[in-house]
């Protein structure tokens, strides 16, 4: 039970070789447990997106190991890795990545249908996920009929549908105004409070502050970490989380 | 009408918290009680309608510390910046946690007031971290320009990201 959902062990990623090699990540170790939201902060080029694509099995480390629920992604063949990506891991990107020709519900249902689920069951799960993120009534709209904030809610529904345990979000608030961005963070936070493990990449402190831990990246290295669960509170003893 | 007061205001001002040992001027729930006398009404209206004066920048210990760190030889400026960033980030996490707790009571005026005050803390902490990020980026660029070839190449900046 005390196994991390995501475990990056001494992970490095080098692009290219020789004098033009770029060390995007250098010996990074991060563990994320169920119920935890971890933020990764750093300037452009510090390796945030690289960390997330490795965590999600979209890219392979040059050295080190990436474990999701105890399974080393590099030990899986293509097919199993793809299945893991569809069933255990959810992604949210800055630009939403919705398919324009599909409605909100169809976008959310797609990964489940690809996984062989009957379309009626997939649609039911999609509607439940859309309702959870507060836009159940917009299920039959197309992406271009939705605001940016609504599109990002669809993307979050797609990322969480089917009880996925690892949610990876890369600058999910990048295109949104402050209040809408806070709403999106609230959704991610709620999902983690409900038991998922989350990693949020952001360069904005106000969003990173929703996390339990903030990891700072510089030039591919973790240089520092903060926690929110300090016993003292600055103002009053609020309930923890 | 309650107690007369020369300014027309009785006990209008920052809420006393338990921390300054008080409770003076507040009821059992910690609410400050104030009332406005007849002659005070105009003054209150004027106070609300006048923007708060922006005095010259207040003494900013962090700005002074960073300025000194940059000029005094032998100080690890990166470490100074990161230590402050972590500390401010931890405070920002605390404010955010309090904000989430306050969200439940937003319908009451007192809950909304508290929530807005917390927002103000969040914006201030965020601004401080952005200034630290900005300072760090400027220092790094300056260091790169000073020694164009000798330094080990830092991870190159992705131009499409930088354009943001
Ligand atoms: N496919 C790639 N080929 C070469 N270099 C890359 C590639 N992807 C990322 N990089 C480099 O790796 C470093 C880290 O990139 P990235 O993880 O995208 O940073 P961030 O998301 O923090 O902006 C950068 O220097 C970037 O230019
Ligand atoms: Mg990135």
C-alpha cells in the first residue's frame, strides 16, 4: 500500500550526443503517492516537460527507471505500455489537445473505446466524468463551441475518466485567466484528494501552491523542495487539506 | 448610537487576531464591532472613496539583501534566491490552503472578506516569487554574456517556449 504511484529513480535524459548533447534531466528522483499532488516548477528549458513525458511513458529515459504502480515502464513492450498509458495515466496539456471533430463526450469516451469498451458504457463513463468537472450539460458540444476554461475541463474529464490513478498536467492553466486557472487547479486537487496521484508542471507560483509538495528544477536537476504540511500555520490552525 | 468618537468612527481598523494577545474591541466570535456616528458618515464616505496613498516604496529587506548579495564578493546569489523562493512558496502554499478552507464560508460577508484578504497575500507572495525568477534569469544571462565560451553549456533554452 505504501508504494508510490509514480517512482522516478535516478532518471536522466540526454538528447543528441557529443558536443551538441542536451542534458534535459540529470539524475532526478521523484516519488508521488496516492492522494498527493506534486508541483514541478522551473524556468523554460529546465526539463519540466521532459520529466512529465518520461513519467507518462511517452519517452524513455537515457538511464534510470520509471515505475508506475510498481511496474517499470521500460520493461513493458509497446502494446503493454500503450495500454498502461490509456488505462492508468491521464494527461492534461496547455493547449487541451481535444479532437475538433468530436463532441466533448466523444473526446472523453475515446480512450475507453480504444481500449475496447462498449460505446454505450464509454459514453456513460464520459458523462459522469464531465459532470464531475461541472460541465455535464455541455457534453454534446464541439470544442470550438466551448470557452478555453470549458475545453480544459473536458481535457481533465478525459484525463480522469475510468479512475485513472496518475494524472499528469503540463501547464494546464497556461492559456487561462487567473480565476479559470484556479478552478482547474481545484479540479486537479479534488481528484488527488479522492485518491489519485498528480504531477502538475507550471512556472506559476500561485498554481504550484495548490500542491502538497513543490519540486524546483534547474538545468535538469532538482535543486530544492517545499512541503505544505508544516505543523505551524502562519495565520490560524486550519484543517489540514 | 454607540460610543462617540472624535473621528466619527469607533474601532474601525484592522481586525485584532488572537496573535496580538488581544480580543479587545471584538465579540466572542472575534468580530470587530464598530458603528458610525452622524458627523462621521461624511468622513467614512470620503475615506472609502479616496484611493489609499501610495507612499514611496517601503523598506524592502529582500530587495536590499539581494542587492547586497550581488555586490558583496563570495556570496552564493543562486542559493540566496532559492532559499527565499522556497520560503515564500511555503507561505503561498499555506495561504492557498487557508483559501480553500475559506471557500466554504464565502456566502457570509465575513467569509468573503477573509477570502479577499487571503487573495491579497497570494498576489503579494506571487509577485515576490516572480521578481526572484526575473532576478535569477537576469543574473544568468549576464553571467553567460560575461564568459561566452568558458562556462559549461547550460541546457539550451527552447526558443518556442521562450517566446511565451
Ligand atoms: N526532442 C528534443 N531534442 C533536443 N532537445 C530537446 C528535446 N526536447 C527537449 N529538449 C531540450 O531539453 C531541455 C529541457 O526541455 P523541456 O523539458 O521541454 O523544458 P521545460 O518544459 O522546462 O521548458 C531544453 O533545453 C530543451 O531544448
Ligand atoms: Mg515545457
